[in-house]
C-alpha cells in the first residue's frame, strides 16, 4: 500500500519507577492503534519485562502518513503489527535499562496562531472539513469550535544520564496532501523531535494532544499559516527550546494509574458504501492498482484510507468499548484513550483536571 518512505517512523517508550511501581508510556508513530492491538502489545511486553498490563499505556501521534494498522486482513498491516509488537518489547527493555534518579519539571508556553481546528463553518451554518462536506460555492466563515494554543513541555532532569523531554502539542501531524497519501512520514513530529534533540541535547518524545489541525496547505489563506510540515516541525522545535527557560519543578510524588471501560455503539448508518468498499478492497488484494484507483474515483472515495475506513467499520461489531486511561507521575498527569480526541474534548479534560 505504501510507495516510499519520506521519513522514518518510530515507537518510543518512557519508563518511570518509584518504589515498587513501574509504568511504561508509549508513543507510536502510527495513525491509530486498535484496542485489540494495544492489548496484544501489552501482553507481549508484560511477558517480556514483567510490568503488569494495567501499568502500560499507548498513544498514537495520529499522522495520516504513518502506518494505519487498522486491519488484520491486509498483509502490510499484519506485518506492521508484528514488527510493532517486537519494537514495543525492545523499547520497554531499553527504557527499563535506562532508569535514573529524576526531577520532574514542566512548562506550558502559549503559541497563538500556530494551530487550528480542522472543522470550518460556512455561510448558512454548514459545518465542514477541508475534505468532507465542503461546498466551494459557499463562503467560508471561520474555524468551528475552540482550540488549545498551549504546548506542554515535561522534562525529566536526570542525575547521570541524558535528560528526557516530552512534548505535548494539540495539532494534527497530517501531511498527506503534500507528499501523497501512500508515502510514509511522521509529519511535523519527525523534524520537531530531531531539531529539539539537537538544540537541547535531550532525548525527545512527542505525545499528541487532542487533534487540532495545523492546516498547513489549506486554500483558506486568511485562516491558515500554510507552512510545510517539515518547516512547521522545525519552527515548533525552536519555539519549544526557547520555552525551556519557563520550565519549573513540579511538586508531587508517587505513581498512580487508573483504567475504565466505556461501552459504545457503532453507528453503521454511514456505511452505505460498504459494498463498493468491498469491491475496491478485492482489487487491492489482487494487486490490481489501476482497477483500485478507477473504482475509488468512480465510487466517490477521496483516498485509499477512506476506502479502508469504510471497509473496516462495516465489519465492526455494533457494540464495542473504549478504554479510558489515567496516569499520574508525581505532579504530571496523562490521559491515554482508545479514541481520537478532538480539541473541545481535550480542553474539557484539561479544564476539569486538578493538574495544571
């Protein structure tokens, strides 16, 4: 399904231990992780290093040019899942070997104008995104809903080993329009990490915030900064490094974890194109790229991922569940949920959290 690798993708694991409690926090350069894959990875990691699965947390950066991992039937996805499982185990082993006495610091710089929500309003109350429901004959009014301008920086200042910096930024690392929908790249996350590591001398991990949208190639010039993904990542790294002076020690000690399951119902009323998606996926499985693209265009699918999404969702059980996870390390809190969290939801979580 993929034509080339524009930039490498990674899996990163941060381990934290206090007394007898150890937690592993993963961030994965992938578009998304299905709950059954997360559970599979946890089981493998627990078997390898002994950390209980209740203390293992996964997050995805949600880059649309990262491997999708949304199907157990596509050969590329099956191979990716196998490799990801192996990488999760290896990353845990490396992280646990790298533990050191640590002081936690944090900062929350604000960068207004560097991010947008990906939903827009058009005249007449129409709500749209740039690739779904947009009417070119109707004027654009502005962005729909709130956005979070804050970047969160968490620094683990260690006694004798390289410091670790976690970057949390509510933006969407989507660069598919620029490099083609079948190329591999982590979006702005790659250059952000690379540049910040060079500037700071720290190890850097990126944890996605709620999915705002950087809108870097939007045709709505008045509403978008229009920066290419690599330039955007480099700029955000420089802004993050400039904010290192704001890092302050965070009070708190101990580690706590919590997990709950939320029952959900899948709405299949949107899957009216499932039969067409089946036909396209058959052409894909047969390796007939020309037929796949012809059918995709004829049936009105926007991208290969659009086809896969409809095909996958039509096979999902009506009743399912989400995992809602909370993790506290000292005075720093994380939420890791098996759903795509959007800007208003992310702000809701932050506003109701007792943690700054």
